[in-house]
């Protein structure tokens, strides 16, 4: 077992889609992970089905490369803003970071966030300017922008003098200068070994490990993953899980297994030493941020501060007419257990019970984070209803209501600037800066967090799919008033049954359809979009009354427009506050909170009277 001086722990950090996971693939290849005749797996670290489908990293995962007598532990992190908590929790596990920046786009919103967290934890950075094989790149400009970012984030002198590397992770080459000699990825491993310091770990003394991740093994249950700060651990050792709060009791346990993460596999080991990243099993109930030590009276290690969530949603039991038909897990107890189990492995989520039975509140960084959780639950056989996300507000002592604001960067084609500016103004955005480039325009603005909800799909329509945006939490500021992000109403079914082509043919004249002929619908279910702002009751189950003058075969000539099918993420951002998304393993349906039309009308009238009374 090598000592700490032969270990390097590094996290790969970057904005979304700047090439982190592809870089890890090539580092694994350069480190000899694959045999000569072994198939090389693309995006090996993206092991979740949703990660492969969406093309993004969702969970931070660690691996290691054995290279020239050194163990280089590599942590691949997400780049999407909603999963920033995954980046924060691994900062105590590493001693350096590889900051990956696109040679064309330069530093983006999440680049700033992840770099700030790394610098605050005194980690040593290496900058890799990636995608040097892209057209229209400007590596000199990107180099200056990164240095400006270092200055802005108050990097110390050692961090500011970080080495710069240039190359293409996809093509598998790296260079010390933009036009310099191209080396293979082993050159980058050499730079990591030279520049990143060994872990500051003590070989002698009582065992000490800070839990930075939780894994699950089918044979031994929960596995606590972290870097060993002091001492060694062997299978069969008796260790203590220190309490989360002062005054609690330490929980003793016997270590049943030790896991080492090498290449694309997880291997069992009999021992783990100071400075290494290992997984240990034996504790039934262990959470991220807790300390495992060799004695019950040891001092717990400090955990990195996690930024608080900014949006909140409700997840509830499916109480619709089709509840229980398609899912295996439909009770509030099973849903609650699943949500609280997720909160143990995801430090950026906060789950709480509400005053209503079967309704749970979930706070997170963004709607995509919750959409990923609900999609995962769907695939596990759960049926739930999900509300529209709302921003978490605060109240000052003098009664002022504060809401979260974010800095938003939008890059759009020149001919789309006017339409995008109009929509940003409707979402209460204040323009801070506009930069005109050769092929696009970048708009920087400050916008309420609730103004970003649903903006992505609006931007795609306005720019024909060419617009991109990124955002970063800025501050809490006074509430900026009412905001209308959806300008349309809905077509709501008033009957339960099977939708018919005959009925949908007359309904599609009034708006866009969300259902097709043959789909099951129910009273209160949203079956389409009304161009006007009010909701319109319709009957999609109506069938033609056959008479001597109406032949049964004449419906064959009906031409229906293909219905709009929502993804879960799109549906959550589309619905209004009085609507819900019903998710089952087989279907995603949009519905009203109050299904009965008469009760809905009564509630609308009551809310209107309350508003007029105020």
C-alpha cells in the first residue's frame, strides 16, 4: 500500500458540456485501465441511465488511475447548476482541481461557481483549455478571462500561477501552449503528479475519515466513501460513527468490507491507508458529512458549507381516478421513505412533511434536480403528483419579503435578440450588459429565480434551438411583484373515458392537443392548450351518434394534428400553480389540483373575492 506521498486526489470541474467526462475517459485510457483487446467504454463515469440519456453528469463519482508508482484518484463532477451540491460535497475529498474551460465559449456561469468553491477550500488548480479542435477558437482570450476570474475570486498567489494546458479531450492530445507540441494524455497525468500536492494525511494515529459520498452494495448495504485523513483501516476493525450534533452518542460498528475504486470497476480490499479514497461498510445509518473515527471521543472533521436551496415543490400521493393502475408504489408511507432516503445521499435536497396528509415538500437548487429524482422514482414503479416549482422567499424583521435573484447569461443569434429581450422584460429581468460577437450576442442580466422557470423552452422556440443560457445564484433581494410566465390557458376534460378522433377533431380547432385518439382521460385532466388565458372545458370522449343518415365508416377521413408530448421536466415548468403533473411508470399527465369542475369554479370565485378584499 503506497504512502500519502504517492497519492494524488483531484476533482475535474467545469461548466456543463465543457468535456469533463470525456477527459476522464482519456485519463483512464492513458493510465492503462483498459487491456489491449478490451472495448473502451465512452463516458464510463456516467453510469446512471438518466445521465446517458440526457448527456450530462448528475452524480459525482470517483475512480483511480495507477500510473508510474502513483495512485491518482479522480472525481468526475456535474457541470449543471442544479447539481452544484454534488461539487460542494467532494471538495473535502481532494487536494486539487482540474478546471476545464471550452476554448471557444470561455468561462461560463458554472465555471465561476465551481472555481469559487475550489479556491475557498485552498485547492490547487490546473487549467485545461479544452476543445482546441473547434472552429473559431480564441485560446489567448480564454487564458486572459480565466486569469481575470482568478483575480475576481481572490485566488492566492500560488493558485493564480496555476499551469495552463491546451488540447482536445475527445481527440486525446494535450500541449503546454496553444501551438506547442502535442502529447498524449499521459503528459497530463505527469502534470497532475508534479503540480497537485499529496494529501495532508497522517499515517500514524487513530483512524479518521470524513464521509463525502454514500454508495449502495446489494450484499452489505450502505457504503460510506471518503478520504482517510489519518491512520489505516482493516476489515474487522471496530470504528465509531460520530454524532451529527453535540451531545449525541457515537455508534460503534465492525467494518465488514473495504472498497477501492480503480478504473471502471470497484474492487474489495483488506486495508486502506492515509490519503486514499475508500468505501467502507458496516454502518447501517450513515450520512454525508459525518466523521468515522477510531475512538468514540474523537473530534469530528468540519464539512464544507452547502449553499441553501432556492426553489420548493410539493410531491404528493396520486389521488386521480387512475391511481394505482400503473404503479407498484402508491402509498404515502412508501413515497415518504423513498424521499427521505434520497435526502441522505443528496445534500442539496431538503425534504419535509407538510400539514396535509400524503403531501411532502422538497427544496432544491433547481427544477431539473427534482425532475431527475421524480423520473428515477417513476422508473422504480412510483406514482406521484408534482406541483409547479416556486421560489423560496424570506421575510426580514421589518416585514420586507425577499426572493432569490440569479445572474443569467443568454447567448442568442443576432436576429433573435429583440424577441428574447421582450421575454426577459416580462420575466422582470434587468439587463446588466450586452456583448456583440461575430456570430452571436450575449445578454447578461439579473433575474428572479422564478423568472428562469420555464425560460429554457421559451428560448428554444424564440431562437429555433440556437439559443443557450446559464445562470448562477446571486443574492436575496426585495420581491419584484407579480409575474406572468405562461400566457395561455388550458383545455380541460369534463368526462372520463377514452378520447375519440371525432371529439378531438372539433377540439383541435380551439388549441393544441396534448392527447391522441385512444388515450384515457378523466374529469379535470388537461388535454390541450387554449391560446386565450382562460381554461376551456371540453369533452374529448364524445362519440358520433349513428343514425340512418350517418355511416359508421365516415370517421376514417379525420386528420388529427400529432399531440404535444411533454417530458417530465417540461411538464413541471409548464403547469400553473393550480395544476399538477401526474407521473406513473407508463404516463405523464397534466391535471388540475381540484378535479371537479364545480368545486374548481367555487374556489376560483373565493380566491377572486379574497384578492378584491385585500
